[in-house]
């Protein structure tokens, strides 16, 4: 059974708006001030799929597991039926899509398995329609050129070219649970932020204080930069 999702509150949306103004570097520096050193910074191997990327949201988590049974030999027509049943019973995206609210980031633990492209350009469009603002996956993504044109924020370990059929399973009990992605534990409802520097997780209990501190630091940094930016005609 899928656990109920954490509703995104009005207070959460205030924090998301505040975090949208800052950089991951500001958040990481703020976390240092609250004695959280490095443990919520995802591995640099979880990379942005394109440059000039920005993502801020509340974690909606899933865990994907490798299928154990081999894919049977089938005719193309039999495979079509097999694939349809697979997506219905063993990797149904509705398990997380139906929980999604505007402002959720999908955080997926695929165990570092990059041979499979769990995420593609079609599911990215569906996710955007449901209000999901990005994906962080310790695994693979495919259709990368199209996703870049769609500008759907994705942070992944690598490019996987196969579909999930016969390879990755999503079970109802693996939705909205604690996961580990990029060596960082993530709880449903944590705040997740990513930009060109990578991904950082903000524990929910620290999000208010950290976002305030990060915003103050960002504003101070911009004030210091201002005369140089104006001198060189740079707009950030």
C-alpha cells in the first residue's frame, strides 16, 4: 500500500519561494552554521542534465529495485503485451504521480543502476503537468536531448538507454519512504535544491532557519558584487 503523501503547506510554499532566490552554495554555507557539514550534499556523481538549471521543491520519494526474473523469449506482439502488463503492475508511475502536488521533487533511489533509463521525455511532460518540479535519481535517464529542450530539471548519475521493462520494479511499498540518493539520506518532505553546482538536501526541521540564513547571505553577497557587476555590465 502506498503511504499517503505529505501535503505541501502554505508555510512550505513560503520556504520554497525563499529558497528559489538563492543558490545551493548559500544553502550549504547556511547548513554549516547549523552544524550540518557535508552530510546532506549529494555526491558530485549526481549531475545536472543541462546547464543554467534550477530546482527547488519538497521531496516525494521512491525506491526502484532490480528485477530478478529474466525477460522471457517472446514475439514482438507478445512483448507488447508483456510491457503493457509490466507498466501496469510492476512499474506504474501513477503510484507517485497521484501523490504529486505542485512543488514536489521526485527523489528516486535506483541503487546507482544507470543501464536503465527510468526517466524519459514523455514522463517528464506528465510530471510537469502534475506539478512535479524536477527529478533527482541515483540511476539513469534517457531521451536526454528532448528533456533538455523541455527544460525539465533532472539530476542523475548517468544516461540509461533501455526502458524499465524486465529490469526495474516500483512497488507500492517503495513510495514515500526514506531513501538514500547520492550517498545522502532523504526523508519524504525534506526540501531539495539543485542547480549547476549539484544537489543539496535541507532537513525539514531546519528548512525555515536555513532558508532565512541562506537568503541573508545571498543578499549580502549580491550587495558586495554590485559595483563590480555594474562596472563590467554583467547581469546575474
